[in-house]
């Protein structure tokens, strides 16, 4: 469903979402927020998609909400209107985290505000050397706790680093992001999409049900104690052992060949 400011295509089990407003560093509008929210929900039922890549066109990944088309308009709303908007942006992150398929953010340039959180809400972040992150909410007079940032960021970089990034709102260059765990891998700009595609292809060939269960278990276990987590993992793993993909591995191992997973 491509259009002038939002690209979506599927090939070989990999869906690629491209934010396409390069003249404003792919700033988000109300419509793009809503479409992303709905798209990530719909992808849960799309068996043709096993992995998602999200990236931006031009020099930026996503500079956050469009100052004129969102901020200027939202300021004219009452409290209820503000809350409806903030809940909508949160539902985008909710749908990303509930999607039982890996999401790779290919961060090609500035990821600021909501753009930084979208990258954060992805499962893996491959980052171009020129890219940078900025959780700049406090710099514009807002709380750094936005779209789940105060929940997600401490779990990725630790509480101390999260407080630094959310309180100060400073830019984080790519190599610094890699050092603190915000970026999984930093590559040259011309290698960004090939590197993201390579990881996506590996994941797309893998056992989709096992990968999806792994992602959801990690998310679910954030709020468990150790004993609850151990029991939850035991139940999940017992179910996975009954799956076709685990049997496919065993049969391939006996035959001394690579397994062919079906996602079952």
C-alpha cells in the first residue's frame, strides 16, 4: 500500500516499511501514525510476512512528529484530544511489541523523538555511521516518558543511561549508541539496507513460530519474577518441542543436512 509518504512492500517473506517524507526527515503525521499502528496489527495475521524492516528515505530515519501538522494542531485541542493522540502513538508501540515477528530498524539518519522510540520498539537496530538518536522530549517541554520510552529504554540500556538520555535529551551518535546497547550493529551508509536485509533473510529462513515465541516471551517476562519466568518458559518450551520445526531439525540432523523450517 505505497503512497507518496509511506512505502510498504513484501518480498521473500520480508516486509519493508519506508517512511517517505525526506524533505522533513520523514516527520510523522496523524495519518502515518494511524497507518503504522494499523499495519503492525494487520501483520499479525499476514502469513506472507515473517520479518519486518522499517527505515526512512533520504537523510533521516524519522524526526518525530511533524511540528506543523501535529504539534501545531494538537495544541488547539482540549485535554481529551491530547489524550486520544498520545494513546494512538502508544498503540503503535504496543502493536510493534505484540507482533510475533522480528522487526529490524535500519536507522539511516536522525531518529528523534517518536522516531527514536520507533527504533527502540523494534527488536534489532542496524545503524548507519552517520545516524544519531535523540530522545528529545524534555527539550521541547514534554516528559521523556512518551510512547513507552520510559519502559523500554531502561531495559535496553539500563536505568542510569536511560535517565541520562531521557532527562538531558542529548544526541547519541551511532558508535556511542552501539557502546551502550542502543544499536546492535553500526555499518557504513551504503551497507545499511544490505546488512538489514541479510539479517532479515536469516530470520525469514528460520523457525517463525520459535522466533515469534522468543520475542513474546522476552516481552512477557519483563514483569515476572524468576519462578514465574521459569515456569512460563517450561510450558512454552514443552509446546515448542511438539512442533514440526523441532522435529524437522532432528530429522535433518540425522540425515546430515540443513533443516527446512515451516514455522510450525
